C-alpha cells in the first residue's frame, strides 16, 4: 500500500451545487441534497450517482455519499469527476481532509472549492482504496440499517396511536358505544387537562447539568442526537419521559420533536428556551409523544404562531383550545405495554450506533494516513 502526495484537485473535482427554491420543487423521488444531507425531493436530477456531497458553509466537514441520481443544492459542493478513484473512498477521503482543514481553519466561515483543490493530500492505489472503503462502509451500513429499524419502530408506535386514539379503531371498538365522537368510558378534554405543558421543574444545584440545544434534535426521529454537560440553570427543564416540542419556526414545521430517555432516574436536564416541554399527566409518556407527532396537534400549534417573519413562536395558550381524547386506563395500559418496548428498542439501537460511529471515527484517520496497513485484508463483495 503506497501513498503519494498530490493536490486534492488531482483526486477529485468539486463543483458548487444548483439553486432550487422549495417553491420550484416538483413531486418526485430524486433526493435534494444540501449541506445538511438529504433535505427534500424533486422530479429531476442534476448529478449522476454515485454522489459525494459536502457543505460550502453551515454544516462544514460533513460528507454525504449518495447512491442514486440527485440534485445538489447551492449550499453544497459535489464531486463531478472522481479521476478514476473509488467513489466511496473519495467520500471518506474528503471527510478526513475536511476534518483536518476545519481544525486548522476553525474561524473560516465557508469552504472554497478552489482552495480545496490546491490542498496537498496523500492518496493511494485503487485496490487499497476499495479495501479502505469497504472496511469503513461496513460500519456505515450497520448504522444505516439500525436507523431504518429505528424509523420502522417509531412509525409502528405512531401508527398504533393513530389507529386507536385518532381513528378510534381500538381493540373492542366494534362493541363500544360512541357519542359525539367520544367512546363510552373516555373523555374529551383540553390538552392541559391531560398533559402538563411546561411543568414547573426544579433543577438541583450541581455545577453542571445535561444540556440539549435545538440543533441536537433531528427532524425525523424521537432520538436526541447528543447532550452536553454545561453550567447554568436557564432554559427549559425536563426529565425522562418528557417530550420536547419545538416552539419556533421553521424547527416545528420541520418536525423537531424528541422523547427524553437518556437521563438517570430523578435527574433533571435543561435545554433551549425554544422547547415546549410536554409531560404525561392523564396520558402516558409514550402516548404524549405520539400525540405531539399527530398532524392536527402540530397544525394547531403552527397556526398559533406570532412574530416577525422567520422568528415566529407558538403561543402556549393554543393548547387550551386543542381537545384530546383520554381513553380508559385499561386501554392506555395496553398501548403502553405494546409501545414502550418499541421506544426502548429505538434507544438501544441509537446506543449501538453511537458505539459504531465512535469506532469508525477512530479508524478513519488511521486508515487514511496508512497507519493501519490494509494489504492482505479481503474486500467484502459488492
């Protein structure tokens, strides 16, 4: 395995992405890729697969490997010529280069492709590239598979909630009398009568507490991506079993909502002042989260937003106008017995991904520097 010093522009050619405002996008299955990864879809592609995309500014240092034709947005750079190199290796290669580039240029506001093309880098032969790519992609493929399983588990729980508590096709519904849309033994009440909205929570006096910011919440999952130990006491307060519901635009419209499950028993964390904390009252923690993910609940909050363009916020009073069904305790218990294991499995899979990602991130620079030799290692098929 021999490494050669050359320009990054000798390994790949980067090009700025193409403008595509949301208003101009058409329904389709072509992924639209920004500096944050896949952020939408369109009916037309601008680049052929495989694709390697990174941000020009905003989310710097992240690199995305795309396996289908796609549309790279103008917030990103994408590879137009792999110069005969292994495409997936190029993705890992660029990630490693940008990691070092960012550490040296911490204050740089963006990435200029012409500057990147002139960087001195070290690369190796295509056979070794394939081996390196296959080693690292084994980790990424496992992570992606876990993410798919997490999404399926969460969707199953949310679908069960919709089926039982929105569409009212719950076990035994055929034999239950329904009057004015309320099954016998249930109640229809204002949200604050069923859910504690921004409950008062005391934060202990320790110097540091777990802290969660809006950026730590994904748009399409219940899992908080990371939390940091920090000093301070301001912000929202929450504990395990709470749901964090984004208050501001566009975070709420984009789907930022999370289920808190990473704390120790009795531990309290704090977060952005732009979180609305929803805590189980007459409902269970799992059903509160699923309620917060329903279309009607979110639309009610979105319609209450006031403020200047781009800085609008949900009015907490909107929850008093939104009525929710409180089912019988027995049915809630059955839902929890079914849904809670799904939530726990999502947590387990996320924990596995954290370990896989840590191992991959340790390997990446060592493989890219030649510190770990790959001669004699077999490549996986495909």
